[in-house]
């Protein structure tokens, strides 16, 4: 039974990621159209237009992946055949498994079983995330190198420099979050945010660590290599950067990796700064509003509300990233490096130092 | 134990590839793979902290930089040459010597009692951090100063050239 639950959780977490990438593909196409005052994708239909209307989200949800995976796969003759094939998988596998440590709900108590709604109940969640995100660089490097093309190679080199630069402020932002909560377990961090500040405000991380939120969000967006940080694939300079020589399903795997990264950044922001699965004032036995107004709810409904809350927040932060991606122009390369090293890094460092002092003064935590 | 043998059969060829492959990019990638396998071995031993640190620091940071350097210098695959074969002979000799030494040590230790299990939180983040920042604080700070010196030195050298 336990094995079954674990299997179910893993499948659920994996499905969140997979479906989210497809939904985001649609949101990106339609959303960009909305932003640019266009109609956007509206051609897909089933059985050659038997239906009198087009199917909206089915457009890209089904038609786009089908199209992408059936395109011809062209491999340049001079490419390193093995690594050219392998690079997309190196890019996406570490990202897929990253979602396993993100909790999507509190414990579910049903039929005598207590299920922790987190695919991998790992108490080293933040280290795990850092480890997996740091492996994601290899897809870009190897893809750029194996294509044996100048554009790809330049894109790969740029991508590496960018990703290792922005990993540092990201790590430091995570450090200040860890200092605040005193744990690196995502589930525990989410649980801690269920308390109230001043008896009314939910104790979400955004109120404790606003600077870490900004740093993490910017660094995370830079890690996902999308506009305004898409220097590795800048089409006006490098054709398509590290995946110039990729086509068909391999290219779409790279594209998917970008979307998974967007989802990971959204999940990190949600879990660390916006309470994860927490609904304000919702506890295990129902709502308890400040002022003594209570509504009792069955535990199953509470869990459903929590998972829904997580998904809504997750989606909101994905949308925010897409909004930024279609609103801002691309940075110049020196601006990119300056932002990372001269702005975000010192900001994150100061934040860590201030947080450490504050924790020591306010929390009374002593050094053993 | 089964897991160990599976990992060993994957790790040893990868480690050999690091040394034997002519193409430096393949060598570096094989090294990443080897380090990752070793990290999984740490996980199998329930040493999660070391496993993750191994991936973050070696596979995720150092090897990326090595790969970066290899690509920037665009090192070509090595061609066979007389000089290379002499070096290879020396290499095999030293490796054989090390193997012999390792075997001798391993057979000497064979009769010893199995290692005692540590305390319950041995190797956890809290216990490692407590040890590192209390008992070993001075070496830790000295190491960080050493790294800082290396960093500043690298910047100075890079500045002077341009």
C-alpha cells in the first residue's frame, strides 16, 4: 500500500510538470498574442474542420506536441553523433526529477493512512534542487559543442557562463531563506508558513525575505534562458544559439526543458515565499479566521483546497514569467554579467549577512 | 550489495574512459558521469549530504568550468606519437604500482572488525555544520582565506595581461 501511495505521488508530481509544460506552451502562444494585440494560434481543429469552432486550448495542448515530435530530425554530418543525440536528454532529465521534492499539499489522512503529499520525502530538499539545477547546464554545453557549428558553440559557451554566474546569487538567496526557517526541508518550510504574523497576516516568506524573493526570481529567470536573458539563443545574433542544429523532437525537448525550468522557478517562489500549499487561515480542520470566526471542513476537502492553492500559485508565477518574457527586451551581454555579478550578488550577500544578524538577535537561536 | 555491483559496473568503465579517451570533451563528460555514480553510491550508504555536495560542487561547478576551459581552448583529440606512448608506458607502470599497494593495504585490513555505526545523526546537515563551525572553525576559515587569495591572485593576473 505504501509503495502504491509513493507511486501515485511520483506520477502526480510528474504529471504536474508534463501538463504544465504543454499548458504553458499554449499560454505562451496565446498570451503573447494577447500582449501583442494579435489573435494567435487558431488553426488547429479535429478531422479537418468538422467542428464549427476551433478547439482553443486543444490547439497546442495536443496539436503542437504531435507536430513537433513528427518533424524530420536532421543531424548535421559533422556533428558528434552520440553527444548530439544525448544532449537534449541531459538537459531535461535533471529538471524532470527536480519537481520530486516540491510539496504540493500537507499530509493527507485517509482510511488510517497518513500520506505526506511530496513525491520524494527528502529532508535535504534545497540541496537536492541546487544539485539538479547545476546539472542542467550540461545540456546546453554539450548540445552547443556536439553540433559542431560556430553559432551553436557560441551559444553553448554563453549559456554556460550565464548559468554558472546566476547560480551564485540564486544559491545565496536560498541561504537567507534557509537561515530564516532554520531548515532545508521544503515540507517543513511550507508548514512553517501556516502561522500568523501579528495575528492577522499569514507568515509567508515574502514578508520575511522580500530581497531574497527578488534575487531568486531574477536569477531563476536567467537560469531558464528566456528573454530578457536568452543570450545563449539570441536569434538576432546566433540564429538559435545552442540549438541551431537541432530539429524535430530533439529541438522540442530543449524547448520543453525551458518550460520545465519556468515551472521550477515558479514552484520555488511559491513554496519558499508564498506559503506553498497554504491557504490563508486554513488549518487541518477547517478555516479559522482571525476574530473567532470558524468554518469546519472535512480533511479531504482541506487537502483538495491545499493542492488547488498550490497549483493556482504555481500557475500565477509561470504566467508572471511569461509576462516578463514578452514585455522586456533582451539584455546586452555585458549588462547581463553586470546584473549578475555587480547587482544581484552583492545584494544577496548583504541580505544573507543582515538575515543572519536578525535571526541571531530576534530568534534567540544560539550557536552551539 | 547488488546496487553496489551495478554501480561498480557502470562507474569503472566510465572512470577508465576519463583516462583512456582521446577526446578531452568525452573525458570530462565521463568524469561527470563517474562523479554522479559515486554520488549515488553515497546515497546508497545514506550519506545524503556528501552525495549532494559531490553533485553540486564537483559535477555541477568544477567540471562545468573544466569543460568550459576545454571548449574555449578548443583542444583537439590527441594524435598518437612516440612521446605519448612513452608517457603511457610510465602511466601504466605507476598505476600498476598503486594497484599493488592498494591490494596490499586492503588485504592487511581484512581481519579488522567492521566499522562501527556512528551516532544516529551522523553525517546530517546539522551535525556536520556544528562540527565544521565549532571544532574545525579555524581550519575552515583558513581554507576560505586560501581560496580568497587564489581568487584575488587570478583577478590580478588576468588584469595584468590585458
